[in-house]
C-alpha cells in the first residue's frame, strides 16, 4: 500500500494560498480604511488560509469612493 502524499495535487494549492496571503497583506497595509481593525484582518488572512484572504477582498476592503 502506497501512502505517499500526492504533492502534484497539494503544491498548487499551497502556492495559491501563499500568493493570496501575500497579496492580501500587501493590500491590507496599503489600505487607508478597512471594515474592522487592520490587526484583526491580518490575523484572518494569516490563519484563515485561502478563505481568510478571499473574505478580506470581498468583505474587508472599503470602496475608494
């Protein structure tokens, strides 16, 4: 029985998660205002995996208008 991890399936997800977290944090620190405290959004982005970054982009960012 082969119990090795299928890295060819997992690696793209890890790369996507890393890219989203980095882009989310850069966007967060450049934003003048957010919906909620910036420190909380940083924790959500870092601990929420892909969903934390997506939640920031959908809910956390305030419109520039």
